[in-house]
C-alpha cells in the first residue's frame, strides 16, 4: 500500500476517534443536565450498584468488556429508577462486534413478577422451536406471539403477568426487550441508545411498563 494512502487512512481514523469522543462528551454533558432536571444522581462512569442489581439478567451475561456509562438513578414516584448506557463486546479481532444500548431498570415493591425474558422474535428464534427452544405463546394473541420470544420457567405465572393490557402495549411497541424478576424489571432496544431529547419520554414509558405489570 502506498504511503499517501496509509496516511489518508490514519488521518481518517484519527478524525473518527476525535468526533466519537466529542459526541460522547456532549452526550454525557446533556444527560448530566437531564439528571439534574429529574432530581436524579448522575455518575458518568457508573457506580457499581446497578450491576449488582441486574447481574442475573441475560443481557448482563453477554460478551466481555461490559461497561456502564451515564448512569442516572434515584427515586421517581414509588420506584427506584436507573437509566444508563450499557456496552459489551462479542467476538474477537475482525469478528468482534460492539453492542450499545440505553437500559432502564425499575425496582418497586408493587412489582412482583415471575422471572422472564422477552425479545423481538427473529428467524433464528423461529428455527429454534424445532430444536426445543421453547417460546411461550398466547393462542388468543397471535400477533404478539409472532413478534416476540417469551421465555421463563413458570409458564402459568408468566401467562398471568402478561394480561391483555401488557400484550396490547407490546403489540404497539415494536423492538422492545424486557427482563424481569420479582420486584425488578429492565427494558431496552438492542443496539439503540436513547437520544437525550427523548430521555423524558423513555422514563415515562418505563413507568408505564412498571405500572402495567404491577396490575398483574
């Protein structure tokens, strides 16, 4: 490879790094301001507490180089709320892939649900049905069952938790991933960071989900 071409790619890589750093810092500053508006504590690099609350959820067992950033946490209404950017890496070398998403954790004594995981269903999940990859379906709600992979051990209690209002919400909210256990619930859109200007509405949706499951 000619030296001018090598130099071009080095400069391009440097520019990408500089812009990435700039936008990350701007995001952190914006989220810090939003945390103040919401009367939440803000930790640019997390504080260790959140991972202790969610470590048994599947999302936080994936990959390596797991990292929490831009953590906002505190009491909102009757729930403990934590909103944060979460990153992990899978694969090695040229096959590595970085996953970034904004996650909301809600914990409330009003919430008592069986342990479950809910993900948008894809082709591999459907193929997995033939290999014993069990998906909890709802005969009266085929659209929900076609869109989502729902898993958990206590199928009877999970059916009870997913009453008609919960199912209607997910049918109208494509792409959401959710995990819950007892008084804790998280949800996010895989590989999607919530823009700062949408953070208030993200919190509102989170509280709505909490209240829907609390009615079970």
